[in-house]
C-alpha cells in the first residue's frame, strides 16, 4: 500500500542504483514497470542494495514473530516454496502434515478428542485469519440459535478487553459485530473477568480472552471468566461461550505453566487460536485455530474438497497459499518435541527475568509486565518530566535496537511503556548489550535531555504538524535513504497508537 506521495522518497521518480549501474545505464522508474528487461544479477543487486536499509530482524525487539530457524528447516522451506498448499490432490503429504499439526496442537490444548477421532481445526496465515474464522463460527452459531428461538439476530456483539490486538477490531468491522471493550485501569492492564461478564447480554456471540496480552504479555484469568460466565449462563440461559486468543501464549503455557487452566479443560472454551509464527517458532505466515468439538464449527461454513477420493473439509478465507510454513511447523513440532519447546520457553522466561531485574536496577523504571506470562518486559518511566519513553525508544535506534514505546488503551492512556519481546534468538549476551546501551541513553538524557532526533536528523519532523516536514540538507544517497527510512518509521509508529503486534 502506498500511503502518501508527499515524502522526500517519492520526490525521486527513479531508483538510483549504486553498483548495478555497471549493468544498467538508465535508472529504473520507481512506480512504473520498466520498458526493458535487465540482467538477473543486476536485478538482484539493486534489490539487495535497497534492502540493506531495512532493520536487522534479530534486533527487532518489537515483534513476537520468529526471526531464526535451523538451517535444515530453512532448506525444507526452500524445497517446498513452489508448492501451492491448496492443491491437496497433488500434495497429499503436505495435507497430511497440516492435519497432524492440528491434532498435535489440539492435544496440547487438551481438546476432548477420543482415541478414534481427529481434532477439528485448520492452519491459517496467522492468528488474524484464525480469529476471523473463529469469530465467524461464533456469529453463525449465535444467529442459528436466535433464529430457532424466533428472536432478532441483527445486533451481534463480542466482549473483549480494551487491550485486544487490532485483528479483533478488524473482525468486528469486517463482519459487522459490535466490539464491546472492557476498559483497563492503571496497574491492571488486562480484561477484568467480572466486568466482562457484566457486559455480556443476549446478543453476545462470545467473550474473547487473551492468553498473553500484546501490551504486557500478561495472561488473562480464563478460569475465573469460565466460572463467572457459567453462573451467568445458568441464570440467563444464554449459553455464551469463550474464545481464547492464545496467539503468543498458546505455545508457552502448555510447556512452562501446565497448571494454569486456560484451554479446553474449561467447558466454555469452544475455540482457541495460536500463531505458529510466534512461539510456535516458525517464520511469518502460519497460525492455527482449533475447535473443541465438531458441533462448535457450523457445518455450512465448511467447504468439502474431494481429495484422492476422500473428503478434505476446508475452512479458510483465501484459496492459494504456500506450503512451506506448514511443513516448517511440523518440523519444529517433531524436531523439538515437548522437551525442546519447554527448554526454549524456559530460556526465554529466564532471559526476560534477567532483563526485568536489570531494568529495575536502573532505578528509573516501573516494570508493568508480570513474571508469569509471555516473556515480555514492559516498563514505564517513573519520572517523565525530562524525557519520555518515546525519546528512549528513538535513542535506542542509534544502536540498532527497535524497542517500541506506546501508550496504553482506555482507561490507562496516561501510561506509556517500552516493550521488549524476548524471543528464542534473544541471547543473554544481546540482553546485556541492550541494558548497557539503555544505560548509556539514560545517562546522556539525564545530562542533556535533548532528544537526538532533533539534533542530527536531516529530515526534521515537526512534532505538532506532519504537514510541516521539510528536507534541510541532502547528503549522499545512503545517508538520505537512511533518514527517509527513519522518517517513515516515525510516521508509521505515530499511527500505531496502541496497535502493536
Ligand atoms: C500477534 C497477535 C495477534 C495477531 O496474530 P498474527 O498471527 O500476527 O495474525 C492476535 N492476537 C494477539 C494476542 C497477538 O499477540
């Protein structure tokens, strides 16, 4: 998506090629298809030169998404990159692997699957697609029930905490369901089950709880929610179900917090989504949704593909997609096994703990993430009078770190935090380096509290008015490009108020 063409970047119509100019005499147009072909090595070089300006994924502490896999799995991925997943006739083994993944994950989530039965679920592009499908199933079930009772079914709603990930807002808007959000409070940054149950009415298609809030990593209390909602259901007869958005926590809790009941052990939990590409340890592009029983997925949403004479039911939003991610997920599940996932999650938890302690030691921050939860360290400044968490985030970029800063949603908007996601590839050495860089930034800002951005940037950003952007000096191409990338990132960052992913 091209957001706007008013930036410095768009003012040059052509891409200037550094080394590839040996092969390419004329510059390439930026937004139009070039008239002629160019040699393959030139194309490769041009793109590589531009990509150099992207951040380093390993230093991107903003994201939960996997940035490292074993070379053996990289090879499996490349070997299957040309397989369209939807061609189940041609690639029956890939289909079989997805079905195995669904069953393995369903068992991990304690789905009541009999020995002779297979679990109900599907591989998706990520949790977002998984949530659209789960949400649709709830909406359809609710509509069927209302129609059978002769009651109106045109005002469905869904109850969540104000801390929900943006994909729930998407679901609500795309599929015309009202999103009823439980407000947060200072020092309580997840959905309060009691308030959520109070908001449930006869039009509520489900309550969505989050296992691992995007903002702080905290697990919501699904067990208490199940208890309170069971009581309410008994009183009202509404039978409101629960969905658990376990995008990040679904591959953590089963391994290191097996005693926390959040999954199909709780009777009202009818579906769960998880991102294979977060703590499922696969590169971006895979998620899963699992239903408790066949009855929880309305039959009219399922399409039946006849594959090799047998029936392969499918329920997805798109048709074609790659097979690699499914194969990679299966690789991780069998390569690591329970033991392997447990070790990795314990390690992430220990690194998060170390970071938490070090952040606390600086004396400047209040840590708002919890010990139990997704290994995330979220912390706010005790005193924001001289500089803010946004300034710290900006300054950490100088060292290559991408540590996002954001404000909390309603009613805790006045709290702004920095968040570090601890992934498998975040080693202790990296952690120590981050803390040392953070300390440097703090020392600098204590002694002269002027944000570095206004001192050194060539693209000045008027913080009040984005229309006022202007380019002061131009340096060489690389430097200018770097500044522009920075500028864009800022623009994008500013738009993301609390929608971190
Ligand atoms: C990441 C996340 C999502 C969205 O998942 P994708 O796999 O990126 O589509 C939804 N909910 C929560 C809680 C998340 O952390």
